[in-house]
C-alpha cells in the first residue's frame, strides 16, 4: 500500500490501492467496462454498443493490449490517463484499438508519439495525448469549457470490469451492499451517473500519483457516486479497473461535450476489508455513501490540450454556457484512491 497525504481538497487518505501489475494500462490479468447498476438492481445489461445513447460512443477506444481506455479527440490525436502504459516502438504497447466507421469494427492503430499534459503552473497531470498513425475517420470531440453542474447527469464510457452478482459485506462494524466484478469483452460500455454536489474543485488536487520522472501529479477533478441517487439516471455507472482514460460526456442543448477523463476510483473500507476489495464495488445505502468515480475536469485544460495538438482547428472546443457555479472543495470523507 502507498500512503496518500492529500486528495480531494485536502481530505487525508489513509491508504491508496495501487495496482501491482506496473500500470500496464491498469489491468492485464482481467479484461474489461463501466459497470452498470440498473434501477431494479439487476446486473450489467451489456450495453457494449451505442444503442440507447447518442453520446460519442465510437470515439472511445481501448489500449491495444487491453486493460485501459482512450478517447479519440480528432486530427489523429487521442487522450488517455498518463498511468496507462503506451510506448511508441514497443509492439506490446504502441497501439490502440479504435472504431473505424468504414469497416464497422474496431481496428488496431499504431501510436508514434505521446505528450504528457502539464498544468499551467508546470506540475504534471495524470493525462497524456497519443498520436495515431492513421485517421480512424471519426468526428472531433467537443471539449467543455466550463465545469459540470451539481447533480448533472453525465455519461461514462470505458472498458473496465463488468458488474457481477449482488453481494453483502460486513466490516468495520457496518453492513454494506455491493457487487462483485467480473471480466468482460474488453470493449467500451456506457453508463450514466450524477455529478456529486460540490465535487467540482477550483484548485489543483494532489492525487497521490507520480509520473515516470517521480513528479507528483495534480489535477482539477469531480466525482460521481454509485447508488447516490439512481433516480437521476437509468443506467447507474461506476468506474472500475480498466476504465482509466475513459470519457465522461455531458449533453447540453443537443450537443455532447467531453467534460471529464476517468482517472480512478475511491475504495472502502479504512479498516479490515475483503482481501479482494478491488474486485468489488459498493453502493450507497445503510448509512454508507457509496463508492466514487474520480474524473479529471477537462474545462481548465481545454486550451492546454488545443495548444498541444498540431493544427488545433480540427479539434472542436466548446463551452457549456454561462451560469455554472465553480464550487470549491469536497465533502470530508475518508476514502482510498485506486487507479481505474
């Protein structure tokens, strides 16, 4: 375990779960998708296509050797988490699988360049751009210029683990309800959730991760909670291992914006936990607030991403409109961050 001194507005975390498989796109032993909790409590219903959503599903692909997610931005550039291993020139880690409309299938595309994204103050983030050697023929994604609002429904698309059967857990003198996680087809799946009120931070957060140069990474973030208010969405989603680099989209006035990038998840409990707690998700109920998905808020990085991508005119930048409040800080709650 690694100790994390600060996260989410200074809330102290006791432990952070970091994958021991060396961050090879965040899961090699298990394949991958955003888990979905239907309102009736049934297991994941297999939304592995765009059916049921108009979000830019096809723009979300998979790190080639499985276990992580990428978002195609346009102009042959994609975005993913920096802790996802992509190494140009290394046949094992130098390609991604993205949807190509011409063939109606996912195709392997080689990556020949990566660019780590830095904050305006020079500190690194857990994001990087990857350049594809061929055009998949997909439209550009519109990146939001404002924070998502409280309780706003967002669509999460990623290639992490599937939701399994419902489980009951008892530890730390509390009873929890949750679900075990299973492997999947390793293709993106979509689900929805509501942005946690007050989780949109106006300041940089030390997320407790370091880049390859051992520099601490900082980001603007927001969260969603599994089971926090499922009535707001019809396909309740929680990120899992393998969703790192996935897209978080919001629809405003009929237009979809990329508002976030999947970064990690908070896990419970603080005390004695099931030995396989990373293979479970826990929903709200019984006095427990539920597990959280942690996303990079892309609004502060809109211009930084555009400047890093050559010929940015093909990368569409959007704003979600005026009147969205910038809310600082997050609720004080002990949690652990795991890479998704």
